[in-house]
C-alpha cells in the first residue's frame, strides 16, 4: 500500500531522516519507534505532504505522492492524527469532526463515519456540543483520532497517540487502534511507548538519529531481550 524508498528529509542543512525505506501492506498495523529526535514524526509529516523529501520517493497504492500538497494526499486516502493532538479548542467536538470531512461531499458516507467514530469513542458522543479545549487530554486525543477517521482514510497515520495519557487511557487508545484495523483501515503509528506499540503491531521499524537501525515482526522484536535493552528502554 505504502512504499517509502530512500527518503532524506532536511531542516535547513540538518538531515532529520537519512535514506529511509519502509513498507506498509494493506490491513497491517506498522509502527515506527525510537527516541526523541529519531526522525519518526518527520517521516509521518513527509508522507502527509507537510515536508518534502530532498531525495527518495513515496508511493501510495501505486501512485507517486512525494512532492504533492497535503490536501492532495488526504484526497488520495491518507489522513493523519498529529503529535500534540492539534484539535481546534474553541470549536465543539461536532465542529472538529466536520472539519475532518472537509474535503468530502458524500453526505451519507460522512454521517455513517460520524456514527462509527462516536461508537469507537463514546465519550465524544457525550460531549458532542462541548468546546474541545475544555476536555481532558485523553478525550482530546480521542477527538484527534476521530477527526482523522472522518476523512475516510485507507491509511491512518498516528503520531504519538499515547503521549501524556494515563496508563488506563493508553490501553484504551491502543485497543481502539486494533479495532480501527479490524474495521478495514491500515495504520502506521509513531510511538515512544515502544512496548505498547509492539503489542498491537504486525511489523516494526526502529529509527535512531534519522537512520533505520532495525526492522522485523513486532512480536519478535518485543521478545528479544538484547533489543529491548538497547532500543526500547527495558
């Protein structure tokens, strides 16, 4: 579904990602893990069209998307829930969800997706007319994921979905990610909570200082004591 081939991404003269190649197949949960500054969020922002790779290509469902604008990539079927949630705090939950479907004109499909995300996150249904900025951090994270799903993506990009959440909410978010995959959406998730991400992922890539250091089936990486000590904080 997604092929990232040898991309290099720079901030000025500083290379944030160096020659990265990854694959995401339909129906998978794939995770990018690594420490702060490893290049994980930069990779997602490049896939989303917010950054342009200096070298390399990105292909989605057989079509080259590297170099395209963000709204074109959303139309192609990729939506992102960004790091830090980035919800619109002065707008209601309902209005935030409407913005997630901004590029769509299929009213029936939009309503079906609205019902779907409110079933995924019942707390949002309870707060549908509440200003988003007055909700808890966990509820705002639910809203950020739900808003991305309102774009009806084939591939959902999640950037640090567990950041700042209490452990019970972390479990809820990751259980919901599994449900999203079961409902037919492929997921690429960036996460510092490596062991939680490996629990639900099919395949994992480990980044270090913008370079791919390891890759393999998530279950195998999670069970390798040496890898856990070296890369996953165990």
